[in-house]
C-alpha cells in the first residue's frame, strides 16, 4: 500500500511510528502546503480514588503511565478508506486494558479530524486520559505565521509562547485558536470537542524540539510539551501547536477526543 | 472535570517562564549536556553542509517525502555504529549496559544545513550512567549531528517491557496475589507522583496482570535499575 494519498483535494503522506501512532506529513490542500508533520506523541493516563469524604480522599497516589501507540500495540492493519466527501486513515491499538482507534479524516472542504476513540475497561473506572497531539503546520511555508486565540469576543494575537486553555469562548464557528499565515492570509482554525476540556500549547519551532519519545523529562521537571514552553516570540515565525485533551472515564464511552481543524483562505 | 486535571496543571509552567540566559534565542532541552560534536574520519564522498541555504532547500514545499521513509536494517545498523563510535559515548559503549529504545527517520526543515540529508533519530537508555541519549545521526555525512544526554525517561523498549514481565512473574508477592487465569496483559512506562515513590526518579515499569477478558487484577511496579518489584497493588486500589 502506498503511503501517499491524493484524494478529496488533499495530498498527504503517512507512516506508522514507534510511539506516536500514525504520523501525517507533507500534507497539501488544493496544491498548497498546510502541514509539515503531525502525530499523537502519547496518551498518558492518571488514576483517581473515589471517595465521598474529602478528609479520606488520598488524592492521586500513583503517578501517570503510558504505553506507546505504534507497531507493538497495533491491532490489524492501518486502514485507508474513502467516505462521502473525504478520505480517512484509521488504526486500532490495544495495550492491556486500554484500547484506542486513531483516526485521521481529511474532508474535501479543508477540514482535518485528528481524532482518537477511547474505549476498553482500564484498570478501574476512576481514570483520566490525556491524549497529546502535536501539529507542525507550515501554511504556505514555514515562517511568517502568527497564533491567535478567541478571547473577549474577538480574535487576539498571542505574542509569546505559552499554554492556552479553552475558556469557553469561541467564534461563531466554534473555533478557539488559529494559526495565521501573514503572506497569504490563510489560517488553520482549531475547534475543540466541547467535552475535551482542551488546551493548546503554542511553541516556536526549533530543531531538536521534536516530538519526544516520552511525556517525561527529568524527575521534578515539567513534562512535555510544557518543558518546551519558554518566553520566545511567536509573531512572524514558525509555530508548533500541541492540542491536549483531558477525558475522564465518566464520559460516555467509547469517547472520541480531538479537535476539528479547518484550513481557510487557500482559495477554491 | 476541573479537579481531575490537577496533576497536569501542576506540571505546567507559568505562561511567561523566563528562558535561561545562556540559550540566547536558541532553546536547549532541560538538563541537557552538550559537548562539541565528534567528527570521525570522513567517508569517501560526504556532502559538505552548505554555508548558506540555497533557495530550493529553503522551501518546505519542496521537501523530499522519501526522507520520511522507514529505515532499512542497514541504515539502523549504520546509525548505531556511528553513534557508539562517538567519543562522547565511549563509556556507554564500553560498559555496554544500555538499551536502544528506538530508531526512526528524522527530517529537518529547510533552511537547516541538514535539510535534505538522510537522518536517523536514535534514543538509548544508558543504565550505567542512568541517563537518556537522544541523538541525530546524519547518515549522509556519517556523523552524530546532534546529541543530548539528559536525565529524561524515554519510553520503554520492547526488551525492557519483556524484562519487567519476567521479573514480576517470579516475584513471590506478585504470585500470591494472582488468581487462576491471571496473566501479564501489558507493561506500561510508569513514574511516581512524589519523591517518596521510588519510581519518581528511577526507571520503572508497571506490569498489569489480569484475565484474558481484559479485567485487570494486580499491578506490579518493577524497578528496572535494580531489577526488582517495588510495589504490588490490587488493580482496584491503583
């Protein structure tokens, strides 16, 4: 099976990684470059204890854990299927009591759905999944980008790297964050799932700050992507975005996490 | 949902975390130890890095998709040989107590001088020094182009996962808690939440035992430095 797909106004490549699920790279929409690469570097899982009495609540006794989504946990083949108005990739992963289906859906109107369906029993009911997606958008080229968030009823430019949680505000289409290319005016719009409790990290691109092979840096240090966040300016540079969801097991399962992403301004 | 995301929030930096002055506009990974790159004898025709990026390479839209292709066995061997011959890792290679975590193709963007080169990212855990090695090997030039030695904890290799299972399976405290039909279901990379937990700073795995229907019964935490089980926890109490 070829790893290049040209369909539904999209042309993109994919490969199965060792730990970050299916990676998409060099994606063009209507002949214009949109994405350098994107993947799902990891899904961490936290556990809680259920107690009605606050004074007996031990908090979270154990730390998080994770298992790579890659060749060692893949169940069956990576599937490429057309659907009405687009094409999608899907792969099922199983790691003991945790089961996932990773999806990349490309719509002919410029939408991308990088999603993760979560199911399986877990070790007990009180646990929270934290899928982390990393997107390196290169909209019409790598540089000349800006990052904006919708706040106080309007789009506001974010000047420096940081962590930007969903505050509940969104534009009329539900978009909360966007990456804009100065040259073309094209934009990548990101709409969170309303139950994802989502947040976005915006980080200036640097060689060496590639997708990590673990959420964990040194003991006592910030985890990734926090460890990559500094105070560097974003305006006019190359920006990397991380979308992080927090999905508690009391959600109805199976639950599909992940944002809607829509490319706009690249013409008909 | 808000109270449930406490641990993640706690790990987040302030929005305007100051950068180390030494970074001078270029970031480095936390606790990274960097030293000048060792250049082994050149290969017959190594492509010289251009002093200035040419216009075609500076365009991400002209990136070569084949650079993302999976590595061949020969490329993996080449990358590991190059890395273990690097003087900065001589102590690791000599002692030989390390695990290769993974090798994957790496593609850097123009205008970086390595854009267009066949690169391999190699991640190793060095048990002798209790450190992670994260390297980029340039196969075209035959050099280690980027090397970070950190106290980070990369994912477990398949060998480490298998080792953790074998250690847990022979531990008496684990065996006495297993019910008939319980088998190892999965091995996860685990770290403790607080410094009181041995797994906070030490390389550890959690082996989940359970029934074939997916129901978990017992979790054993294995310290991979000392090769022993440090915790045995019923799944419902995890």
